[in-house]
C-alpha cells in the first residue's frame, strides 16, 4: 500500500485536502472508494477527522484489498481551517461546500488513469454517512454505497453541514434521510446501524422501507442492513468488517488479502500515520497565493459560479 497527500482545488481558490491510498502492486484499473469522515472530536489532532485511526484503518485495509481510496476532510475541519474558521462548519455554507467537494473528489478519483470509473464506492460514518448518501443520490457514478450510523427517518444529524438550507424541507411535504438514501436504488447499498443512536429502529422502519423502494426496481436484494444492537455511534471494527465484505463482493476486491491464517479480518499490520505526516500544506500551512480566506470570500466564489 502507498499513501500520498493530495490537495484539490474544488473551486477557484478553495482547497480540499486528503490522503490517497493505493495498492502497492498491480497497474489497475483498480476499483476506488471515497471516504468522507464524521463529527468526532478529540484534544489529540491524531484523533480528529481524516487523521483518526479508525479512518486510517478502513482506508488502508481497502487499499490492501485492491482499491484506490481517497480520504478527504469536512469543510472547516483539518487543513480547511487555513481558509475558514471552525464556526463556519455549523452553517448552511458547509453543506453546500462539502457536497461540492464530494463531487469534485469523485471527479478526481475517476480521472486517475489507474482507476476503473465504473467501480466506485463511497462510505463514511455520521456526517460522513450523510455525505455518503447525498453524493450517491446526486451522482450516478457512485456504484456502491455504505452509509454508516446515519440513515434515520427522524434525525438529520444535528449540524447545518448535514441539514442546512434546509434540505429536508425542500418540498411542501418535506423529506428525510431514509428517502434520500433510497435514491441509491437499484445500486448496491449496505446500511450499517446500531442500538445506541438514532439508527436503532433501522431494522423495523428504515430498512423495510428501503427494500420496498428497491423492489420497485426488482432489486430488493441489492440493499442490506447490518444492525449491531449493542454498539454505539462510531465506525468501529465490527462495522468495518461488514463494510469490507460488502465492498469486496460488489467492487471485486480481494477480501482474503486482509485475513489472517485463521481466516479472520486482521487490521494489526496497518501503521497509523501521525497528523503532521498527512498535511498537504505542511506544518507551516502555506497556501497557494490565490487561495481565498474567510467564509465571505468562499460565498463570493460560489456566487461567481452560478
């Protein structure tokens, strides 16, 4: 596996930073997986956003299985803070920019000469789960999706970056995350839920609804649910194991590449990179000269693109 720090100019003067994971062997074309992250905070920068160990584990393991993986950060998280403030994350601007960034991340990864643009997946948890089903709903280039601990019919995520504008009141009748997630049909989707957050009712409410929508396309078997009633809001090991198997089946990845001699999934060989080693613009945070600064300037860029 090979890793590389990547910065993408998703709009004039606006940058998205991330980590690109590639298989160490082979020429491709490889399947690809986008990996947005969720809202998890810590006093240790190694534990925030795309720098979190659980984020690195899943990206590195997918690369060992034969995928090209792009792990990218939320608006006003990580190196995005070189351009805006943390407060800007809790605005409708964050929803707009994050969604544009996800589409541009998809543009980027499908442009790589060693990527098969017909085999692209996306998976993320919490706010990254929201980006997973939003991107899948908006862009048919996503072939497989695994939204984790976020598909709920009654809760939108608690942050304007997930429900700003507000997107769930886009009609007289409104909508919800289960309906948005259903727009993935008939493409394969695994919904991972747990018993200790707002996804606790997925097996009884959201999953049957999704199967009914998929059945309209004669594809009820393409949507699955792994429910972990004793677990909480995270992208923990058991959730990652479920995702690995699903991505392997639907993207043609080699699940055996991440198993130990007993046949169990083994993440112990993954080296967790330090925060500083993953910085695109270095510890000094030196941006290109034309990079915009401040949310108002980002809004001006958005207005200029209309």
